[in-house]
C-alpha cells in the first residue's frame, strides 16, 4: 500500500526493533492510490483487512501526527473520504479519561466514566463502520453506497464535536477659549464686559468675534433653510462687533472723547438689530406651524420685540400644531432608525398608528404665593397631550397603497411588518404572507395575524392591572397559522394603600379556552375577561405579577417572567422560567424546561411517562447538592458567583411515592443540562427503605466544557494582565508567590487556585504606607503601596499587589477629625482553596485612628478582608499533557508561554535533553523501568531558557520533588529498591552539571564548563569553595571545554580527593595546570 517512513521506503534498517515505538507509528504514511488498488485487489473474504489495518494504525497515532494517507492529486473521492475519516479517528483518544480531574463531590465518577467511555467507544465504532463501508463500496464500485457510509461517519464526527509648536498652540487656545467665552457671553456680566468701550474689552473680544464669524459662515455653508439664515445673521453681528471693537480700541488708545458716545451708539445698533431679527424669527417660527392673519403677524412681532407674552389663543394653536409635528417627526425618526439598525433583518415596514393632539388644563404649582391676599397656589396651563385615535386597515394582500404613517425599508421574503398602534380602538388584518408584529396598549383591539409567526406585544400590561376595563370592552387577538406569540410587556410593581392601588395581581392566560383575564388577589373571584385569544401557541407573562397560565393540549411555549403558576397540559411543551418563585406542572408529554440562573425557587411536577429535560441555567460548579426530601428531588444551586444571595431550590415533585415506611421510584425520566454543556442523570435508587432525607449521586451522561485550566505559577513574581480575566494555580511547593497587577484599574477579575485548604491559612495582613497631614484641626490621611500578605501553616506566603487602592474621591470625616476617602477595588481577586471554599479579597480592615496616630509603614491584621463566598467551588488544576518520547536520544523544548499543563514525559531508556521555560511543571518516568523490563532514562535538564540565573542554591529536592528555580519536576518513586533509577542531571546557567540523587535528596557537582571561567585556577578555586560551603561534589568531576596542550584525545577530569587532573583515556596519567588549556 505504498507505506513509507518519513518519506523513505521501509527497509530492514528502519524496522529493526521488537516493538514499534511511537515515533515509528507517527511517521508512517501510505500512498492513497496504492491503498485503493489494494482494496480492489484483495480477495472478498479478506476485503476488510486493508481498512482495518489503516483504522488500527490511526488509533495508535498521536493526535499531532501528520495524516496517515499522504496528499495525492490523483486519488479518487472515496479514498479521500477514507483519509478524512482516518484523520477523525486519529483525533479520537479512547484511552484518555474523558472526565476532568476536578468535579463536584456529588458526581459518581465511576459510573460517569463508564457512560463517557461508552460514548467514545460508540464514536470509534461509528468511524470504523464508515471506513469499512466505504472500502467495501470502493471494491464493488458503488460510489453512492460510499457516500452513505461516509455520511454515517460524519454524524459520528459531529457527535464527537458536541462532546467537547506656538502657532498651533495659539490656534488651539482660541478654539478652546471660544466655547467657554460663548457660554460666558450669555450671562449678564458677559454681555456688559464683552461690548465695553475700553481697550481691554477690545483686546478680549476681537479674536472671539472673528472666530465666531468664521465659524458661523462655515456652519451656514453646511446648513439649510432657517438654520443657515441664523448662522449668516450671527456672522454678520460678529463682523460688525469686530469692526466696532477695532474702532473703539483705536479711540481708547488716542484718547478720543467720542469713544463713549460711539460705544453707546454701537451697542444700540447691535441690540436693536438683534431684537428686530429675533422678533421676525419668532413670527416666522409660529407661521411654520399655524397660519397667521396680517393682524396676528404684527401683534406677534411687536410682542416679541417688546418681550411681552403672546396671545393665549395663538399660543394654544401653536402648541397643538408644533406638538403634532414634533411627535410625527419623532415617530418617523425612530421607525427609520429601527429599519436601518435594530430591526433591519426582521422588519421591512413600520406602520405608526394615527393620533391627534388635545389641550389638557393642568395645574402648575407656584413656589411662592400670597395666601393672605387670596392668591391661588397654582396656575392652570393648557398642556398639549397625545391621544391615539382609531386605526382600521386590511393588509391581507400587503400594505395598502398610500397608507398614512407607513415607513418602508429594505424588503425581504422573511421580513415582517411592525404595527405601532398604541391606544385607540383599532381593527387590523395583518399581511397574510409575512410575520406581523402588533404593538398595542389601551383601547379595544381586533387584531388578526397571517400565515406566518405573528406577535402580539401588549405594551400597557402593567398599567392595565390598576383599573377594571369598561364593561363590554374585550379585545380579540387571532394568530392564524404559524407559531404566534402573546407577550405581556413591562413589569408589575404592586401599589398598596395609595391613590393608585393595584386592583389586580396578574393575568389569567388560558390557551385551551382562548381567554386572557385579569386576576384578583381573591382566588375565589373569577378573572375579568380582557381579551379573547385564538391560535396562540407561545405566551410570555408579565414580570413581577402573579400570573396563571393554562396550556393547550398541543405543544406550547411558555415564558414565565413573574411569580407564576403554570399548568402546561398535554403536548411536548417548552417552559422558560425567569420569575423568582414559579410552580410548573408540565402535564403529559416530553417537556423541556429552561431555568434562569437567578431564580429563587422553582417547583416542577411531571408525570414521569416521558423524558423531561431541565436546563438548569447554571454551570456545573454552581450546582451544590442533590437530595431526596420526602417524595421530591431537591437540587440546590448558587445563583451568581458575585452575590451573597441564598441558594436556589429546584424541587422536582413526586419523583417517589410513599408506600407505608418505604419510598418507591415513580419518575426516573429526568435529564439535566448545565450551562457549560454537561448532561446529567441522577442515580436514583429504585426503592428507599426509609423516609429520612437522603443525598444522591449524579452520573455525567455527556461531557460538557470543563473549566479552563489555570496558569501554573512556580516563580516568585507573577505579573497579572489588567485587560483580560485570568486564573492561576499556586502550588504549595512554592515558598513565596507575589502577584503584581499591570496598570490596575480595569476591573477584570483574577482567580487564584491556592493548593492549600482553607484551615491552613494562618494570617492575613494588610500592608500599606499612610501619611497624615494636619489641616484646619483635621488630619488628612493618604494611602499608598497597599497590598496583602496571606500566610499558610507550612510558612509559605502569598502577596497580592494592585487589588485595591485609596479611593480618589472626596475625603470624609471618619471620626475624631480624621479625614479619609476610603478604599476602591481596582482589580478583583477571588481565592479558591483546595477544599472548595472560596473568598473575595476585600478592602483592608484598618483602624483610621491608629493610622492617624502611627503614620508610615503599617502592617495590620486584616483577616476579615477574606470574605467567604457561599457554597463550594471546583478547585481547578492544570491538565496533564502526556508525551511518549523516542527510544533514541531526543531534544525536548518547551514554548515560552504561560503553561496550564503539567507535561508528563515518558522515556524509553534513552537520553533526553530538556529545555524548560519559566513556570514549567514536569513529570518524568520510564514505564519500562517501572515494569522492570528496561533500565531508567537519562534526563539532562538545561536552564538556559529560564529568565533567572540558576546556581546550586536554586536546586532543591525533597520527597522526589525537584525544584530548579521556577521549574518543578516530579520524579518517580524511589521506595522500591529493585526498580531501576532515573539519571537526573541539571545544567545550571554557568554550564556546570549537577547530578541529582533522589534517594538521598542531594545535588552533586558532576561536571564544570571551563569556558565560563577566566582560568583553570578559577575552576579549582570554585570547586574548593563549593566543598567549603557544604556542597557535595563527585570524586571525579568532568571538566568540559578543557584539553591538553599536546592534544591528547579524551575527556579531562579533576580528582577532588587528591586534587589531581587526569584523562579518561588513561586514568593513570596526571597533568599539571600548565599542561592544560581552556577551549574558548
């Protein structure tokens, strides 16, 4: 089948082994043309062998290996399909535990593993079947059959996916100052100063008059109509003012006596001109909305020029007309924006309901009045109000031509029509072939939908609960064909013992009888009929209200937004629960529930005949407990990670039935789905031989998305990004860890997973520098360099900088005349401990009086800064990345990135050069040595890529755990004496090599790189110092990059026992220092 190894033909040389290693398996590739030929040529009873061989090899390959079938431009489609299926098989790891290491305690890991493994096995079988079937079709020449088999394989793949300068300065000053000066000029003082006749006034006003003139001309060029006219007039006034300022300034310099009179005359010209123009514009504005007679024009102009009130009759007509115009413009503007933006994909036309404007006498209360003289405390003013009028349209075959108040956007076959009806008594027949969205409020409505999915949006549902509808006024809503929705918009806020007491508590929605009624607080009182509803399949209740919904015998979609009671009835219903306190009886049928994570309590009753699927609305971590209480299954969950709200109680009623002193399982057909995609089934006992409360376990049926593994922190200092949320794993083996937030202030949270139990916290200190400044009998405190130190029982500590800082706001009195602005969170930190307890890192708990008495560097006990969060949380750990190394010498490098995995390296009794980066965590092992079938491996760990300079002091080993700066390495267990040991060498920054002895937990100087030293004497001196500092050295130390002057072949060694130089090609020979030289 054209098999090759790394592009070379298979020979006895590259296949000389008893068992193939991973490198061999990963480097295999086949020629697709020859594979197809072999499939066709093989005997019928052996036709499955080529495909089975390919499948078997694919399952053994690494997920990162190249495709098993190499690329070919001549291969046929079915063979290419086999290649695609083999790629999917290669990605499927049936040996990997599908469950994450960290799961809540209520999950039964054993049964969950069985279910998840079964799923992976079924996927593998599906892929195998597709490969075999395709191969059979190739052999027979039935390409259609191949397509069918590949289709089945594709379904398995889909299932697999589911499961996982000065000039410029001057210009800027004028531009910036102009705005301020413009506002100042509107004040009384500004008017007086800006037009003064003195030299200073000229100097101040001239640049701004010129700037205002230029700006007005520019604005006029970009405007139209009266707006442009106003800009031109302002420009003319500004130029006139600039000219007068120049004349008056010159007169002031020359001392002209006429400067005063000229200034007065100029001011008069400007004032009179502005008054005349203002009066003309007033008349013109009024005339835009209402028609004025010649007499009314003169009166309106004179009243405006002399600053008198206009005639009331003119004002009333103007108010009505202008309000009508402004409201119509607002409707058009809003509708146009909707069609261009929010509703452009779903709505092609907006029809606004008709309206009129009426004057309504309204009392405006005075701030002051003379009650003794009989003056009234209010004045009555006619205020224009909008009143929607009646709309009658028949749009069965489309919107009628010339329909008023209609806005049409871009049309589309699936777009609908939005009817903005408001109040009034309206009768609308919607467009038959498009979705209709009826938005309405008060009045009698007769609304008919079409053949598509229509929506009836009752905008005044909350207000309608405050009063009873007039007798006989009943709305009629007909959905027609399609899935039609009734949505009760708004939120009900009950009013008690006030002028506007709420009469009704909610709505009675009966989809079976087709009635919408108003519910009284007295349950014995029948609902007041509000609307007759027909062909409504989807309903959304009023938020905050106590609604009652009765479903039909068909499949209903019910959204419960209030404190609702739902009887869904028969059919496969979908129920969305958003209200705080809801009770739902799903009735018969396979019902699906979608719960909001912030609901307080939910009660569900099901008959157990069909499968009920309940989407919990929270992640797996937030679910706290599952238990049987009486006959109900009770699920407790947290509402929100950032709140202290009580747990939500979800009660599934009648899961069991009581028989004397026992309980028998009645409803096992329950499937739960979390927000992160886990599908769960409760492991319910068939019989419970008691009536006491009982905790139950849960089985993971389908894996969801596990928590993102945290970044490993082994180093002393960790910089935390401020722009994105982050999480870190702090190992207990790290003595001190310091977190610094880069540029704090973004409020993006960070989560620290601390490898300690909560009871291992011994101390929490807030550390800061405080200064006290006396001022006017008060002490003003200022804080800086604020951070926290958390200490643990094993003397490890955690320091967090940048989580809080002094609030930059106003300082207030904290008592005893001490002024402080308090604290502000700039980067939230959450701590999750190993035992599942979690804390918010709050403000320092400091005493302001002590800070005032003892300013400076302060360390205060602040245990209360750790605020415990309710519930238990999943303690996330880094994942394990297993890598099988070659059976020959190999170099292994690690990327310089934040690591979220522990790399498990499995050697094969060879030599491996490892180049870790900062915060790398490793596990080293040789499976053959553990099985006593091979010797151990040699691991050479180079520190060249670490940021810190590694010396002997940076190497520590304890209990088979090796620390090299920020690199942590777990070594194999050395307790068994008959298991071959691993050879561990650490090459520090200077190039010296230390041999690690895990048994005695020591590091021994084993080799020195002479190139790092200025002379041979310096090498000897360093060895002597090493021994004097209690450093262990080997009896013979290999000196690298050192040679003899006579070029004798061999490696130079230094004998630390007798201070002698020798060579491994002739151990009897000795050398003097003068006989050696360093190879640079």
